[in-house]
C-alpha cells in the first residue's frame, strides 16, 4: 500500500482510517518543508524585532506576561512538556493515538504552527515505525488537548512508554531499536505538539467510522425484524419519501428497499396491519436522522483535519503572527453531541421494537417469542438487559459541551469537552452493538415462528443472507438457554465482519 502523502490540506477520513487502523505509512510532501522554514523565519524575525509571541518569547496561560530568553528555549520546552503531562487513565487504544499523531502532523504542515522540520519528521518516524505513545484518555477540556497530547511529546524525548511490536516498553529503548535518537525540543516545539484538538478529532473520526458501519447493520437487522413482524412497508417507497425531501430519510428508505427486495412483505396479505407501531413504521426515519447527523460531523471534521488550531498563528502570506481562537471547536462538539442524541433515539427505537415483538397482539406469534408449545420463557427476561443498556445510552447522550470552568487565572474560561463528548458517543455505539445483536435474535426467532405458522417465507435478498448468517451462529430458541452466552454471541456477530460482508458496497 502506497503511503498517505500529507500536505496539510487534503487528508481524508478514509486515509486517516488506513493510517490509524491498518498501519499505512505516511510521507510528508516535499513542499511542506518550504512552508515550515518560512514560518520559522517569520516568527524568529518578528521576535528579534521585539514582537511578543505567545509560547516563544513569552510564557503560556497565566504566564503570558513572563519573558523568555532564546538561550533558555531547550530547557523551557522540556519543562513545558513535562508539566503539561496531566492526563488520567484509562489509556487510549493504539489506533486512536495513531490517528492523533497523523492529524497533528498534517495540521503542522500547513505552516502556521512554527514547527521544526525535525519535529515533523519525528511524527512521521513514529507512525512509520509503529511506535505508539501511551496517551491517557481523560484530562482535556477540549480547547486544545494540551493535557493529553503532551504525552506524545514525552515519548519523543524518551521519557514515557510506547507500544511497539505488540509490547509495552520504554520509549527510549524502542526508539534506539528503531535507530531514532531521543528528540531535543527547541524553538516552539513543545507548544506546537500540544496546541491541537487532535485527541477530540481522532475520537470524532472513530465515531464516524463506527457509526456508519453499525448503522448499516442496524438497518439490515431492522428489515429482518420487519419480516418477523409481517409489517406494512408502504411508507418506505421512493415516491412517499421524495415528498418529504429529507436526505438522510430518503437514503435510509432506499437502503431498506434494497435489503427487502423480493421479500414476501411486498405481496398482499389480508392479515397485515394497515399501519404498524411507529418504532417499526418510522424506524428508517430515525436511521435517516443518524445519517444526517453523520454528514454534519463529517463536513466539519474534514475542515478541522486540514486546518490549524495553533495560537499564535503564523500568517505566511502576510508575513505576520496573530493571536487566534482557532483552537475553538464548538461546531464539531455540537455535531458530535447531535450524533450522540440521534444514536440514543435509535437505541430507544430498537428497544420499543423488541418490546412490540414480545406482544402477540402485534405479532400474532407467541408471547416473548417462545416456542409454539410454550416450552420455555422465550426472550422474556432479556428485557432487563436491553432496558438497562438503553438507560445508559440516555445518560451518555447528555451534552457535555457547556461544562467548563475558569482556569489559568480566569483567562481560560471556555472549553468544548470534545474528547469527552466523542468518548461518550463511542460508548453509546458499543451499547448499540449489543442492542442490534439482541434485535437480531428477536428477528430470526420471529421469522422462524412465522415460518412454522405459515410455511416457507420468501425473505428479501439481503435479509435472507442475514438470517442464514445469524442462524449459523445462534440456533432457534426451542428451549431455555444461557442468555448471557446468547447475548455475547450476538454481540460478537455484530462486531465481526460476517454481517458487514453481506452489505452492498454503497450501503
């Protein structure tokens, strides 16, 4: 696989995924070094002319009024990176840290950060040698992730742990094995490492990747569940949804039509309800809202991946430096929280569908989807599990972006909590994997019971494949079984690639 060429301007989410999750190498575009050199020339020249530059010849935070001498920069950089290592366990997964490093390197290459060539090459070397610093997940308020990204800098100077070749070891030892000497920070290096939203942006990127995958699986299971219900699918038609005109809803409806193509649900049935409960009838609309929220997050995340958050900011064309507020990311934080909210609505909708599937007045099947001979509880007490997961999702969806404090002598009195917001949304995703898995149990059980009642059913092209895949892992519930094992098997099916591989390429 060819390396991803980073130039500060066009890093794509798909490329970031390859670097973070597949170990794809990176390469710095040659023209970037000219921009880096020009930025340094502008900053050092202005400093020599007496201009106060935050983080270079002046301190940071409350110490912005403190002068610094050029001769003390090496010592100052080391002290700054050490003092800002403030994160709290648990540690981030390696792929998340790789995403952070790729994002921060790309942003540095714009030329607005006053990065040295050596610092950019250190990021590149760590990524390409598979050296992954240990970065704690908690501690950032979201307006530059200074308390957490600083741990990457500590690894660069050999004073922290890294993951390398499947082992956790001291960074200096791993770097020596790779032929990389510990980095000596100079100029504005430490400040450049930490002045980024790369932690929050990396988690937002992972949220997009995971939400898109899970949403398509949820749609597939939803359609199979609809076949278990023997529901009315008129509302999914292209003409009806075109009249509404909501892009996510139209896309979700089209996806369901594709999954259900050829299904018996399109044949007339005098016993079929005219209108189904809203959790079924409107389920694709909820999925459409998630799709719309995803597009919002992707739009603004794409901007932030390729723009600077540095303060001060070097203006190359104007040959000047400027105080900025570019580290603010309330739009992306709001988008992440909107996405979390729609995912929580999806969670609740799935739960209501499952509750309806246990009720014979809706399904005309057995209570709790027990066998026809009532030889067991069926899926009765499993309600406790999915009710608990949904309650947790409702809690996790509560916004965090207004919870900030006055810090640094009252100067830093804003924050977005973007990393926290994205982390909570990722926890919703994981809970949803369980819920989608449990709905898959319900759907396959209902299809089997309906087959026993009516004879063979023609399922949709894609839902038939999904049904067969589920049944290879989890057989028909003909008697009481260990429900913990059943739930776990369903969850593992959702996180595996078995059902994902069934999805059409464009889904």
